[in-house]
């Protein structure tokens, strides 16, 4: 990776995008639940104090208030950590926001295990599963600063509920300002033919490292950044299955219910293909430095590499036994 | 806007009519919640036929006051009132709870004209009403937001999150009611989880509190008029009611929460209501 690559805080981009949107759209309102410093919504609050509502440590109330504002013509952005927005207020999101297709955009930070020292109670490894199972909910996982800005703008102008998740950690700015960000469309981070790695967020960067390691061994990796989990890019997945015959998914989330499950669900019906899931393996998180946690929970590039090699064996033996890949 | 004797009599007649509608609807639907639908009829009638500014033919009229039924299981009452006012055809009342109906078992804003917010899962409506009240203030509208809570519903923690924050935000354009019929599904509130002292609780959260007989329309109107004059805090109107009100054999009976009248019971009940109406007409 380019050593001169900028590291960007997606949370800061969230705030700056909100402020910019707020200048021209007076119906944008922002809510938080006592985490405004961490989610950065506080910055919006400083510029537009009348349109910012910090409801304190009360996530369920926050979602209900957001719904009431949305039902009154506002575009409501509601923020907290992934754990508390998707967990504590899950039923409110389901019954009051998603069911009625309300204009509430749930933007969460601190997704995944990279939250670090706060430990398991604050590390959501289930939020993607919890949100994508809801009808009418769109789930976005922007990769970097530019994608975060585009995701927020997309959500602001598209009617209906959104769940947008970023991590606490800063990320390299990988995509370009002019790159298109389309709901339901993934982006190709690297072309290849032997295997496809589909990833999002921090794990996409591990995927980039894995690609380089595998390239040195003559293995050609297609790397896809799946920045919309719902609606997922079925076309890209199908094409990857047809053209490479092996998928490895990678996410900062349980292997149950997230991206890996979404890909496997789809391919099982359309084109049964081995899907090896990298993620937390049905374990709760714990305290630790993010890199140490990635190592402990097998979320590093070398774990992706190992999964690819394992998968290639399955692919090869399937061919040998005459089963069409 | 004090209520005239003439208007009062009209509204009392209207309540009788709505009671009949609700009985028939639930009997036909074969499922639903009769007790809690009957206990809040006077409250909803007073709001829709006297207190609130609204246009049935223009449900989204920006200048309207808004009502939200947080105790969503009383939907039949809301539907009967909305139909009577012309938000949708009275024919629709026959389809309550059936497949494809615009009248779902619990209020659904995506299907029913006049329904401001979906409900059914208890404890969420006060938060929603607060959001509406905030929006009205933001837009400098003088709309009033009304929300009706159940007494069992008060046991939900989210109610108190909303109460605390509405008090903190000084939402004086928000008036909430508790339909205090003292019964919930599993028995008397006082035996399951007592919510007393109720008045003190709301006062301590910076709400102005009124206590009334929830079946006395004059008292309902008077409390709401007083509420309009309260500045700097939201109002809570604790309405003491009787579950199953209006039908002698249903009044104050726990079992009539989630059951519907049988054909026989329905016939008896309608007879009772007809007698009451005839008596009043003679007065």
C-alpha cells in the first residue's frame, strides 16, 4: 500500500457532510444519545443548534423521536455506536421506522471489534445481521472518507430508512473523489480470476494485503468492496462465482448473519459455490488493541490467505471428482 | 372554547354511536380489544369532534393538530371516528383485521388515511409525539400534538425516557393522556406492577398534570383548554376511566381486554346502547 496514503476518520467526514447538507436543506435534523463527541454529531450541533437533539442515554427514545420528526417532514439522522443503535433500539427501528418506511437514517460508528479497549459490551458483531433482516431497510458500509460522504448524501436524498456503519478506526483513503457510489453496486478493488474476496470496511484493507501475498504465489485474486450489504450486488456476486468459482468473504462481524451469510444465501440458490466466511466465529469480543484483536479473532490478511488456500483445495477436488464448479 | 350544552349532547350521542360501531366491528372481525377500545371513546371523540383542528378531506393539511394512538390496540375506536368524519369510507370498517384491509389490527400509517403514525408495540408513542412536537416548534407552527397512552403501557421504560426528555425540552405544545382504566391483560395494574403515585411521577418530570373523569366530555374539554395555556412544560391529563365502559357486563372486567363480543353479547350490548340513546333523546 502507498505509504503516503492519507488516513481518514469516517466519523469526521460524516459530520462535515451533515453540516454541508444542513446548509442547503433546512429539513435535515440530527439526533444522538450522549455519544455526540464520539460520533461527531456534536459538530453539526455547534453549527445548527436548533436542529440537533441530544436525547441523552436513551436510544429507544431517540429512535422514536427521530420517527416523529421524520413523520413531520424532516430527514432525521440518528447516531450512536453500532451496538446501542442496532441493539438497544432494534424493536423501535423495526416497528416504528422500518415498517412505516420513514425517513430516518441511522448512522453508527464503532462498528465491529476494532472498538478495542471498551470490550465486548461495546463491540457489535451482530448489527449487520440485525439490520439486513429488516424489510425496507438499506444497509451501507462505506469503505473510506469519500464513500462515507457519498453514502450520507445518498441516504439524505433517498426516501426511506438507512443503516450506515463505520468503524472507530481511521482508514486509508482508497477510492477517488470522482468514483461513483451507487446503492446496491459494489466496486472492484482488484481484478482477478482464481478466487474472489468480497469484503467491507477495515477487512477490505486486509483483503488488499492478502491479494499481494497471494499474487506472489501466483494466485490471482479478484477483490470486491461490497459497500452496500442490502440491497446486495447480486450481479457482481454471480459473476464472481461463475468466473472464479470460489468466494471468500471478510468482515468485522460474526460469520453468522452478515455479508458472508448474505453471499452464501444468494449463491446457494443461484449457483452453489464454496463460500468461506472470515469473521468472528460465534464468539463475543473482548478488550484489546484493535490489531491484537484482529490477530486473536483471525481477522488478519494471513487468515484470509489461509482461507483462500483452503478454498482452492475444495475447488480443485470438486473439479477432480467431476462435480461442475 | 368552552363547550355548549347543545354540543355536549351531540358529542354524547356521538359516543353512543361510536360504541355501537366498535362493538359491531369487533364482533365481525372475530378478534381485537374491546375493553380498552371502549374506555377511550369520550377522549377520542372530544378531540376529533371539538378540540382538534383538522381536515378529513386533506389529512396532510400542514396547519393541523395531530393525534397519535400510542395504545394502538384501541384502533377500532380511532377507525370508527375517522370513518365517521370522512377520512375513508364507512364500508371499510367491515374489513377490520382481514387480509388486504386498510384497517390493520393495530394502526398503520402506510395504509389508513388519518393515521399519523403506526403503533401497536406499546411504549413508543410518547417518543413519536415528542418528535412531532419538536418538528412543530422547529417549523414555528402552533399545532398541538395529542397522544393517548394506556395505563399498562406506562410500565414500559421508554415512556419515562420520553417523559424526561419532553419535560426537559419544555414541550408545551404536547398534551398526553393516560387512559387509566386500572386493568391490564394479566389483572389489575395495582396487583401486577402498580404505577401509583402517577400524578407525582409526571409532575417530577416537569409535566403539568390534570386529573379528570375520562368519560366526562366537559371535563376533557376543560382540561385540554387549560393545557393550551400552560407554558414551558408538556401536559399530562390522567383520565380515570372504566375498561369496557358503556356495556354493563363488560365494565371493569379484566377478561374483556383482548376478546371480542360474541354474537349474543353483541346483540345484548347494542340493545343496552339503544336503550341509553332512546333515554337520552327523551331528555
